[in-house]
C-alpha cells in the first residue's frame, strides 16, 4: 500500500522504486484503475525503462481534493523488450486527510433572522 497523507488541497508526490536483477532491460507501463483513478497522475510519464542490474522510478502524484479517502490500484505492466518479460506489479493507493487549513477567512455581517 502506498499512502498519500497530508492536509486538504495539498499535492503529494511519491516515487515507486523498481529493481531489475536480470541481465536484460525491462520496460514497465503504469496504469491506475479504481474508484478514484482520475485523481492520480504520472507527472514524469507512465513508462519507466530499467537497465540491467539497475533500478528505475515511477512518480505518482495525488492532490487531496475531498475529505473522503481516495482508493485506487497502481498496476505496472511489463513490456517485452530484448526477450525479457518482467512480472506484473500492483500497489494499493490510499489517501488520508491529516488536517484542514483554511484557504482564507471572510468576515461578513448579516441579521440572523428577519420577518
């Protein structure tokens, strides 16, 4: 599970690190599916290429817009490159509002009741 926790209206960025222990390059495409999939994005693109014996990163971004927890699933699907085929990897994505900061304060005067 990857948790995106912070104040309401904040943008949280997480990186998923993947290692390639094989002697051939791997390429993964990232897809987010689920109830709140539209709220998650890939600011650096949804494809990551991992050289042999190296590691690669995919960046996932989420802006907390609502009080209810967002839920989705990140699926990393391997593309067959140079006869190397990696396993499909999945992560659960969840959000949590830790606090609420007002964006501004408006002062107004008005009668509470009028006939």
